[in-house]
C-alpha cells in the first residue's frame, strides 16, 4: 500500500498589538507553540510573524493544543543604550559644564573689576 504524502497545514493566529502592549510582550519574540501531550511540555514551532498585518503563521504536522506566546519586552535598563543617545548625553553634559565654567569665570572677572578704583582702571588703559 502506497502512502500519499500529507499536505502542509498552516496555522494562522491573529493578534492585536494593543494586547501585546498591555501585557508587555515583545512583538518580535512571538512564536506559535504546540503542546506535547506525552511530555506535558510546550515546544515552539518555526513561526513567521507578519508585523504589518498582525498575525503569526506556522506549519503544523499534527493536531494538538496551540498557543501564541512571546517574551516580555526588556526594560530600558536591560536593553543596550544606543550610541546616538550616549553621544547626545555627553554633548549635553559638556555644554552644561561649559556654561557653568563660563559663568563662574565671568563672575570672578566682574568682581575683580568692581574691586579696582577708577584711577587704577585709567592706569591699566
């Protein structure tokens, strides 16, 4: 008896981005998982995620329980700081330091000039 090959079955699961945001799920980490009843564990399937149309799709070879799941979004402290953000921070700190230094030196110069008498100022000229 010759066995006919099974056609690929595709499972497509739609999702709502607002649900992902509410749950704090990273959209790029979405995968479809299947439940292995013998082991009692969930396993990921190779999943294609269409972020424009908000769906995930995978090839399935058997029927079981399926779920769409993803990893939590990393907090700002866990994710690496982009280079442009670090450069802007350094530039702002440098600008603030320069302004403080300029203001302090200007104040010292004005105090020195105010301490001089008019005769001494004429002598300096």
